[in-house]
C-alpha cells in the first residue's frame, strides 16, 4: 500500500482550503498513492464565528471528498470536519473515509477532546462545543486493517491497543497539533504508538498560523512498525509518500514479539 500524508495551512476561507486539499490529493494520486490522509479540520480552521454550518456525513463536505476519491480512484481520508452533533451547542469532530469508488466506507468521531490549559501558551476547551465519540473504528483498506483516530487521541495509548487488537496494521492520525506541544511531543508520541503496537503510523497535520492566535506544528510523517520515520513533509504545505510493507510488520513482530508476550491484556 502506498500512502500519502497531505499537510495544509487551513484558514478561514473554506473554498480556498478545499482548493488546496484538492490540489494535494491530485499530487498524491499522481505519485501513485492508494490512500491519502488529510489533516484535522481540513475545510476550516479559523474564528468560531465563521465556522461552516455543521453537516451530516452525506453533506457538501462529504460530497467534495467522495468526488475526489472517485475521480482519482484512490482511498481518501478526509481529515475531519464539524459533523452535526447531538444538540444545538455541540458538533462531532468526525473523520470520513471514502473508497476508490467514492463510497463512504467509515466515519470516526473523535473520542478524546482537547481540554487543556497551559498558562501563557495554550488555553482551549474542545468539549465546550464538541461532543465526544464513543466507538473505536477499524476498516479494511485493500485487505489491510486500518485504525482511525484524531489528534488528541494520540495521547491515549489504550485506544491504539484496541485498534491493534481489532486487526489494525496501519494507524491513522489526522491532526492540528499545537506548535507548543508539537515541538516536544508529536514525533515522540507517534513513534511510541508505532513501536508499542508494531503498526505503521500515518499522520497528517496542519501547519502554521491560524486565526485567532493559533499555531500548528505540522511535520506530517509516516512511521514504520520499528518506530523509524520513513517519510516526512517539510515545514510547508505539501505531501510525503511512503510504501507500507506487510512483510515489515510480520518481521518486526517476529523479532520483538511484544504483542504475543503480553501478560496483562484485555
């Protein structure tokens, strides 16, 4: 499986954001990608007053990326968007997966919400406007088990172990990781999730400044089951491509059989 991670600087202009996303998907398809991953809130990252109206999983946002998947004959993981939620005050932060024919193959609602207060650095309570999902999601992509997550989920290793136990061999992480925490934690956590679950990790992030006063770390990357970074996007808008080898997963699990050696499982 060849994968592409697409790194964006989504701002308050939804049409412009989607145009960039479409261009990056085209570049991924031209590079022979079987699956392309976009970042969290790919269509809009700006002031709350200008946020697009929440949509259902078959709305305009979904139609846009379904068409892209169909046109390129490529699996598209549409980062995330504001899905209509359980009440008027809350949306879901939802990631959608479209197959090569443009059909909706999976939807995952972010389980862990970013409620963090770092004095002078980060102050954000995602739970004020977003409701948590409740179900881990895995899906078969061309015969390979793929597990879904979004951004802050990365800090909760139990989710990824559930995904691996459910058959995931590739773990997806669309994100908008903050620049402050990303400098020290982003790559460390991604590599840890790869090493401890002996899976590939495919992570696409937002990069740069976003109104009001938010900055994202970027460094979208692909990591192999040994924990080695095999592809990374430079500090700009763009893509990186890597080939995922199922034999590499089997090799790592044979050399260091940590999953088989567990004593405290489930």
